[in-house]
C-alpha cells in the first residue's frame, strides 16, 4: 500500500528536519506518546490535532488545545475543522512548523541550485576583486597623504581593511551557518569587495563630475547612491542567509535603504540645516578637467551678495545667546 500523505517537520530555514509517511488515517499529532507524530514542544497539547479523510476529502480537526493551529494566515481554535487544500499546507502548532503533503498533491518542479555555490568556487574572481580594491586603496591613500608617510599610512589602511573584511564576512558566515548550515564565506567576501569597488568608483565619478560641471550638490548628495550600494550589498549578503525568502530579503534591504537615507538626512539637517553632507566642493582636480565656464570675480561676488544678510544674522546669533547665558549665570 502506498503512502497517503507525508507529514514533515521543518526547520526555521524551511528545510525538512524529519519526514514521516502516513500509511493510514487518522494521523494524530501531539505531545503524548500515543500519537503517530510526537512533538517535543511544550506549547503543543497532548493531542493537538488529527488529520482524517472522508468522501469529501482530507480534513484537519483541532484537538483540546489553548494555542490552536495556524494554517497560513488562518487560525483555528479547539474543535474547529479545516479542509485540506489542493497544495501542500504549512501548519504551525506551538513553536513547531509542519507541512502536510497529500499523495494527490502535484509534485513541484525541481528547483535549480542557488548561484551562491557556483560563485563561491570562483577563487580567481575573488583574487581580481582583491587586486582592484588594493589598487583603489593605494591611489586614494596616495592622494590623501604626504609622500613621506605614505608607506606607513598605506600599511595601516591595508591592515585595517583586512581586519574589517574578516570581521564583517566572518559575522555573515556565522549567520549563514546558523540558518542554512553552509558558511558561504567566499560569497560574502565577493559581496563586500564588489560593493567596495562600486562605492569607490561612484564616489570618484561623482566628485569628478561635480568639479568638471561645477555641481557641488552632486558630492553633497552622494550619500543617496552610497546608501543604495550598502542596501544592495545587504540584500546579497542576506541571499546566503535566507535564500528561501527572496521577497522578505528584498523588503528588508529596501527598508534598510529608507531608514539609512532618513537618518543621514536627519543628521545633515541637524548639523548644517541642509540636506547636503558637504557644503562646498571638497575635491579639486587639474584645471584641464574643468568643463563649466569660468566665472570672473565680479560675477562671483555678485552671487554672494544674497548670502550676506543670512550670514550676518547667523554670526550674531551665537553671541546673543552667549550673552544671555552669561547674564543668567551672573544673576
């Protein structure tokens, strides 16, 4: 006689921890030892529910329990009955997650393996990513340092970068191991190195464009794209931690982008009453890179005239407040 159904106990990542064939009805589930499936869960009743069949099909009946049974978004109380659906159904009892598969349920198509395993084996690509990041780091350190302490500064930055890489990717590897039983360390390294390259290239291109076209607002709001890069990196990290719930990981990454952007805007406004993170053009390139027309001194000073009143008001404001504070202390 073939199996009538299969009842599975699922782990938190959706993988099957235990499966038991149902050769005859009813199927009794609970904590008591006389059940067909015994659950070692203190939030499950002795006889929590049973599954039976009649001429109308297979149905589930909730037993004498205070916690009830969850089936999708539906919650069943003690004594209620639920007709089995045409597809496998997830059942939650206490803190245990089960899945009921009937023999008549169609078998889903084979799911191809995620790309994480393939990507993790591409050691050569990781070596290229490390090399590109190292070159970008050398160039950025060269621009920001004096010639003499360059080797010392570069050695410090390289050691800091290596320590950050192992700490960051090690933490994600631990999460992947906990949720999927696979570390995916190489995957997390690839995600971090790729995000670092995209981040530095975007920052460099926006700084160059801001200088060439006289668009200081571009570098002042570069945090928008940088936050997007960070959110994308978070999404790909989560792909190795929770690969079975792509919609949830996308929603989490999108929420992280919105929250990160909001916090940055709030911080900029608190610091300078502006949405810009930089008030002025902070990087200068060779004059030959300049595309915008040159502004003569007279026109430049004319453009500054509207700022005079507001700057004078701000210059006086701290002095008035200090005088007031000092007067209160003297009183």
